[in-house]
C-alpha cells in the first residue's frame, strides 16, 4: 500500500508513506517520512526501526524475516533518489547494494535467489547476490502502480507482472532464467527488537548476501548442467478487459488472482495452464483494490478496497464444514445487503461455499451478474480507511493494516461466514 500514489485522507497517520507484508504475511514493514519500522503481525510487536532527519522511504520490501530490506526513497524529502533501489542490512545499519535506473522505481520484489525491480514500462530480474547479475528484462504496458508478485515457496519461483497489452498478465518461471543460489540470512526474532544470534561469528556469516555466481557461469547458463538455459518460460493470460489494478500469487505460485481498475470482479487462474478457476464478485460499485491475499493452503482469498471493507471468499467447497447441507442461493436482495438474521446466515452457499443469487439456475438466460459468487465473509473498517489485509497465523483470523496507523484482527466463522468479529485493535503508529 503505497500512500504516495493516491489522494491522502484526513485520517491518514502523519508521515506514513508505505505499508507492506513480507512474503509469508508474518511481518509487515512501514515506510515513513523519517525512516522505517518493522513489526511482527500477530501479536503486534515492533521488531526494528530506524528513524532520523535524513528523509523519507516510500517503499520497503522485506526478505522474509531476514535482516535484508529493499528501499526506494520518497515523500517530500526522499532519503534516497526515487530512481534507485537500496538493499539495506539492518544488522550492519547500512546499505550493502544499490542499483540505479533512468526512471523512478515503482516496486521491488525479493526472493532469496531473485531480485525483481519494476519500472513504469520495464521489469528487470537479477540473480540476487553481492554482485547481482541481470538475467532478463521484460516490457509491460504502463504500470504506474508497480504491479508485481512473486511466489514465497523456495522450490517454485514464479513471478507475475502486467503484460504488454492492457488487462493481460505475464507469468514468468523464474527458475528458467539461469543460475540459482539459496541463501539463509539472519532472521528477525518474533519477541525481540534485535535479530536472533548465537555467536557474533554466526551473525556475521548469516548476514552475508549470497555470493556472486562463478565467473564461468553466465546469466543464460544453467549452474547444474553447464548448458545454456532455454528462453525464459513465459505465459500470457488475458485476465481483464480493463487495466489491472491488483495482482497476487499463492504461496507455491500455482494460483494467481487479479482485479481490474473497475474493482468489481476478482479472477483466480491456474498459473500452469492459464485456466480460470474462480470468478468472484466484490461488489457492483467501482472500487480501488489495495490488496489480495491467499491463505496458506490456497482455499480462501481476502480482498481489501477503498470502501473500508475486507471480503473473504472461499475457493474450494472443502473448507465449508456443512457437507450435509445442499448448497443453494439466498434471495436476490440478500446478496447486496449482507444477511443479518441467523436463518439467512446459515443458508445461501454456492458450490464453492460463497454466497450467490437464487436465480443462478437461470444463468443461461439472465445477465452474468445473477451467476456471480459473492464473499463468504466480510469485515468493516469503521473509519473506512485504506488498508491491506491478509490471513493471520491464528486459525480463521484476518489481519488488517490501515493508513491511519491502526492494526485490526478479525475473526470469521468458517461455517457460516457473514460479518467478522473485531477481536483486537491497536495502533502501531502513535503520536509520540
């Protein structure tokens, strides 16, 4: 959630420029007009901070729970030029690598083996090492939002970025791009403001970036076979007719989710085949989507928007513990106005366990709207602030990080869905 790219709200926390989860949604980082902070998601615990009068950071990308962060400067007085990517070691407290471009950097995505830098019309992919090697460059349509997502699983490296045509999505097999190295840098402790360390020597060894590839290994040569690798394995999906507004990958990169700038439909695709798996309706009114997140086993999806709402969708009927109940839809009016009565909450599930129209059996005769799948559960941010959301580590929970500096944990009923219960609330940015 880059707050510098949209109109500010009166409830926004002063000096708050950016918020983003790490690859596994266990931590989140914030960019501020005077530095950055890192937090554990649940329980909410500050893990690290660095603040000074040196300027603002408009993008912070974590590398799992390690000591490495990618920065892009921003705000009224940027700490770093906005056309540079800075790889920062929080243990050493200094940058260890920087990359410069001819135009502003829109996004950065990290894996232990790959560094992806997103510009407005180009994407650069590097071997992530102390001397990064450029492996491939992709062209995209205008991508001012910096849309990109990478899989978190170590054994399946997938990247998704916008295609050259509006509404198209490129799916890139990162493992097809050449040299591979797996590094294990230092981890942030979940209960401490410093990194875990057994000995100073181990801390130093763990804090090193992966070494550069051997000098006889080029970006287009396989390190394991010594043979040139084939051209990058890329597939294209025509996801929407309008421009993409938000994209996401599941943990192992087998599913991706997309929304357009209209913000009414969420589509889920199989990344290997390009097959449309789910089409989900967030609402009828145009909305700006700020985040999409899969749960760990890819059976549910949560979506946050500028309406101050978080929607939870089921992607698989197996998540509903109501096998003895025949799925059926509620009355038409109950789709738009969320049901509040106990009787209504216990009914109206589609085959995937989401809510749908009672007229869906006439989908061949009626407009597509009547066959839509609506969210199974929903949560409301009272102040209608912009937020990003993800599934929590505790079962049936959602964590929301909001632009006013607030943190929410919601509980949802895995059988009945409906309105989520606000279980906990705190502020990670306070007037200090």
